C-alpha cells in the first residue's frame, strides 16, 4: 500500500524525460478524445470506437513485428477500420453486425501477429493495456501532427456534423451531406483511437473516447458545455492515470479507467440530485398555486 501511494517516488519519477513525454502525449490525447467524445455519444458510436481500437491493435502488432513505429501501425490499422465501417456499415441496421465482424477479425489477426513476434512479452502486453516507457519523442511528434489534423477537420465540419447528429432526417432535407460526413467522422475516430494505443492500450482506449463524454452528457444538454466538460474529464483521467501509475509501476490503463468511471458515477449522482430537486420544486410550486375559482353565473 505504501508503494502504491509513494508521493516522494512519484515526484522523483516526474522528473524523468520519458514521464514528461508521456504526460505531453496524454494531454494531447485527452484534448482530442474530449473534442470527439460528445458527438460519438450523440451518434451512438461507442461500439464503433471499440471495433476501431481492435484494428488499431492489429496495426500496432504488425508494426511491432516489422520493426516499424507502433504509432504508425496503429494509425494505419485504425484508419483502415474506419474505412471498412464506412463502406460496409452504410445502413444503420447493418452497423452493429459489421462492427462485430471487424472487431473479431482484427482481434484474432492481432493475436496471431503477436504470437509471431519474437521480442519481449512486455512489448506485446503494452499494446493491449498501454506502456508509457515505450513512448518516444518521435511518437509524440506523430501524435501532435495527427491531433492537429483531426481537430482542424473537426472544426471545419463541426456545425453540419452536429446538425446531422441531432436530427439526421432534417439535416438531409436541408442539404447537409450526411453521406460523406459519416465516413469522414469515422476516420477521425480511427485516428484519435490510434493515438491512445500506446498510452491506454487498444483494449481500454474507449475509457477516454467515450466515458468522459458520457459523463458530461449527464450534467448538461449543451453541446459546447458538454465538449468542454468532456475535455476536462479526459485530461483528468489521462494525466491522473499516468501520475498514479508511476509509483507502483502498474499499467496506466487501470488508473485511467478508474478515474473515468469515478467521474461518470459522480455525474450520475449530480444528475440524480438535480432531478430530485427539480421534482420537489415543481411539486412545491404546483401546491402553492391556488386553483382558479369557478366562474360565477351572471345575473340577468
């Protein structure tokens, strides 16, 4: 227990370059995940994030086997998954089944590629659950470039994408090009998912892509406020997860998911208390309002 909460050891480790590099990468990832998260929740694409992560895992495993940067492989695999989802899951009725098929194939292929890899087992484990010591300055450069591109494209298409997410039928009737916005947003999700493979791991990257936004949606209906809250929650989970994992040397993913889940539960409590208060106030106002008097008959 002392090792788990060793404050002095944590401060000492925060001075290392690889930890600072990981914190920078986590901060960028939190920003991207928080910006995309509310629309992911609004469009009900949480399962798509998980499916995309499996192909990101497959690409990372292939890159590890070929001796290429894991970040490049994860990015290629995630973008490929997004394109497959866009091409094969055009109809909403087919989307879940297509995601399930891609998820299963990607995970199976990734396991096979890791079996072929002759290197250390820790490298294999790191792809699944994250490994901050594996993040190099070159990886941060790739992450920064990808994050800038994702955020820039999101800024350009945000208004029509939000419109198409809130009311697809009306947006299509108004001429919003929803047919190409959906695959484009899937590619943005793929790129963002790939950024989290080395930090959180392919299996648990959904904790940053979905949970903070789901928590924000519990306390506000405003898209702008939800996005701001999602970014704040994602940053707390990503940065806090790394800091808490330093002293015990445990996988970052557990602490990231634990913080995200705690924030989600707290937002659920806030929502419950607010609804209870609104219900009580509504009943009080109703009870305090006098009933209208019956009209008197007019005398002739």
